[in-house]
C-alpha cells in the first residue's frame, strides 16, 4: 500500500469520528424538544413572497399548538417557519448544513446545530419529527420528500403525515406520479396516499394534531 493510500485511509477513519459526533450531538439534544414538526422549503424564497408568508404562518400555528418547529436552519422558507415560532418565543430549531453558498443559519433560532454531512442531518430531521411539511422548493426539498416517502413505503419508519403545501406548485408532480409512475406500475395506488396536498393551513395543522393525539392519547401541551 502506498503512502498516499495510507493517508487517504486515515482521513476516512477520522471522518467516521466526525460523523459520530454529529449523531451524538443530535441524539443528546433533540429529545428534549418533542413533539416536533419538520418544515422544508426553498432557501431561495424571499421575504414577502406568498410561500414565505405561508411558511411563517405555518410555523406560528404549529408553535401555538405546542410543537417545536424544526427546519434545516437556512434562509427562505426555513427562516420563515422558524420566524413564526420565534416570534411567539417558542422553540425554533435549525439543523444547518455547511455549504459554500445559500445556507447561512437564519436569525430566528432558539437553538441551532451545525452539520457537515447531509445524511446525519436527515436522520435527525426524520427521527425527531411527528410530521413533515414541504413548502415549494428545489432539489433539496424534493430529496427530503422522496427519501421520507420511501422510508414510510418500505416500513423503515412508522407512517406520519407528509403534507405538501401549495397545490399549484405540486400539481404537476402529482399528475406525473399518477399518470406515468403509477400507470407504469412503478408505485401502487396506496403509495399516493402517503402524502397530502393542500393550501389550507387549518386542514394541514389539524392532520398533525390528530396524528399526535393518536400517538400519545392527548393533544400536545
């Protein structure tokens, strides 16, 4: 084995410790903030945009009902959701990812954790959530949505509400899933019931409250 190969192996070994550290920090901190709901959406959504305001109202509504608001910690729709909870002085947590651009932590966090690895961050966002809300977003939002639906579909995690906010934005994708993916037998009819699409904030929050009551026998404090 060459010196270069030994050095590369050593770097991978130390990387395992960094990954472990990210898991340990999340496992140590996040259980104190349950029940929590994760809200995803584009980092590029500007303040004042209808999607920004939708996310802000959603964060506020969930915080009013006793849920910790959990996001990726960045700007845009994530900032808006954190802001809604923060303005009520309720727990507002961001799990920020180190990226070359876009992903500076927003200023509406009561607690922020920093992650270098997407997969470690994903585990935390899924493991400690009672539900997922997805505001309009790009590749990152789609990645989180499809990975979570896959985990539910394959029974790797217990089912929970996955709510897509914004019918106009999501309608093309939903039509494609029905008309192409389902039609060609790549998914089953039940898979289309793993998520819910709505513009109605009250309806969306009610889904999560009902699910939480089912989990613990009462509404969140």
